[in-house]
C-alpha cells in the first residue's frame, strides 16, 4: 500500500476532511467502542487531539476479523480513506484498508469501560483518566490557558522569570511550608538548644519548597521593569477542601514604576484575555462542559467583554451588611471576606466581576503598601461569579522605613530578608503584582467543581498516589 507513514491526527483529519477525502492516510488512537454485524464492523476511536471521535468502518474481509477482536482501550494504527458518512451522528467516517492493534486492553481488567465513571473513581486511576471525554477536555483547556498566559505577558513586553523552587524564605509568613533536607531523619543533629541543627544540612540552613515566586520576582522587576513567574508552588496547609492543593501552578506578574490602579487594570485585562482565548479555541469542549458540568459559557463570554466593578473593602462590607441577606458568616469590617460574601457581591449585588481593594492591614501580608489612613493596605482581590476570589495582589511596600517597621510589627525576622530590604535601600520604586493559581482558572472556565480534577497528579494531605 502506497501511504505516508506520517500520522494524521483526528483533529487534522476532520478539519481538512474535504481535501483529504479519497486519499489513503494513516491514523492512530484508542478504541472507545465497537459494534459488529455480519458484513461490517464499526469502531469508534479517539486520539486525544480533539473532543470528537472518529468512526472506523471495516467492511473488507482482510480487516474485519482484526476490527471485530478489538476491545475498549486497545491502541491501534489504521490506514484508509475519509468518506462522507451515510449514517447519523457524524459527518465523516474512515473506511479501513489496513488495521494493526498495537496494545491490547483486556476487558476483564481495563478500568475504563463504555459507561459513566465517577470523578472520585477516576482519581484512583489517574494514569488512565485523561483518556476519558472529561479529562481529555480538561487538559486541552489547561494547555490553552497556559499558552494564553504566556502569550498575554510576552505580547506586553514582560520577561518570564524562572524563580527558585527551593528557598529559605517564607513569602506569606504563615509557616505552612514543606522542608527539604538531606539530614538522616533517624539521627537528626541538634543544636545545644535542642532544635534541629540545619547548619549541618545540605545548604547550611533550613530550606523549603516555595509558596510563591513573588519575592524573588521582585529582584527582576526592579531591574527589567515587567516580569512574570509561572511555575509550581507548594503549601503544607492541612486542607482537604475542593479548592486547595498542596502542589499547584502559579502565575505572578510584577511591574515596576506602577501602583495599585495599574495592577487592577492589568489583572482585569489578563482575566478577560484568557477567557476569550479558551472560548475561541474550544467550542466543542465548552459545549461538553456546559452539558455535563453546568458550565455557563454565556456568562464567561459576558465577563470576557465587560469591565469589572471596583470597590473598596470598606464599601464592600457596607453593601453586604445593608443587603439584608442571611450569611453563614456575618460580614464585619476587619475580617476576611468569605467565599459566600464574594459570590453574593459578584452574582447578586453587582452581577459581574468585582475588584475589591484597600483591605485592613491586620489580615494581609507584610509586604503590602500601607495606606495613609493607618488602617488599610493597598491590597486587592479579583472576585468572579460562581467561585469568588480568583486573583490576589497588591502594591508592594517600597519605602524602606515603612517595610522595616511592618516586619518588626509582624515579628518577621529581618535578618532572613536583608536582601528584600536592600531593594528598598538601593533605587527603590513603586511596584506591584498579583498571583493567579492556574488550577483555579482552569476550574473557572471548565466548570469543574474539584481542583483535584484539573491537575494531572493532585497532591493533597494523604494523597500522593502517582
């Protein structure tokens, strides 16, 4: 048979079906289903390149026996021609001329059968779940979100900074970090005071997995002007909610010579851009999520084209208190805005995304710029309908005396962050930034309800199977 050995993906085949019709091409994929009759065998395959499937038609004696022996999950190479389908349910079908089964998938042991599986069960077979319609769609959308993140910042002149995964600093000051050590845990060296002697460890001091690339990102922003980090981060928070992971990916832009207003504008443009890219690239996947996971594509389209509301924290609390709504946690000035408050603001009171700014200083991080009222800091959160907070950020405290005083007030050891203070000693500038969790963004655009279902191998307390 005279046919190119170059494989054509199902996506490529369907997008170029008119020009490929009648030409012998080579496809590959995994079997989704099969049905047989006396004179023909129909096999449905998917190769991960698209949400759609392709029906193979085996009506020649030399391929019918092989086609009839296939089981769900088998992998195969096939040669044949695309033809306009005479049956219902598909515009094109693939008439087989040659078929080769590459990998068997015995029906008695293959976990993914032609039936519905719960998301909880699929987490237990994470090495196979990407072959399902749901997770194939999730990971294609995740790829587009990631690509859109890079495209957005690169097109605006930002430099991608690869900040360290191993660090000696705690950006958030919460102490919920994973320690990395080469010490023998059965014979841990101790100081005279009885604490762990990290001076004998690999780095000569305690090392941790990073909770954020922000502090190191400020190095580069205060030299190159505009940077963004995009990489894995880790939190040792003992949380088993549907919104928390112990390992996740963060994008954190940092811009010099900029204030909180610039930060809000950047965050708004960023969110709208990413959503537009997903809607444009994935109509099939979005239709799937809308049908099976109650995703609101129309709402996403509205968000991608509408300005966000901006209101101070003080105004937000006042509006929540005046609403008369019965909340589980009563909104109070000085307390965190809860998810129920965030959703009520965006879904009921305003009806679109809201950027809340100028939070009480006592509930925010040490590096946020102090406002002149002495009570608030120039922090911000971007809230969106359905999930609440999706971005958190701030203008950074760039004044040396103010930062030093704030660190002492919060009992943050200044000797461990002398390098951070140096940025305020030598040519300091106003600068700001924010953080967005990739998985939170993927959850939002897909409608998936559990963050463990939008990452390849979820890490959470008691969960590190793969």
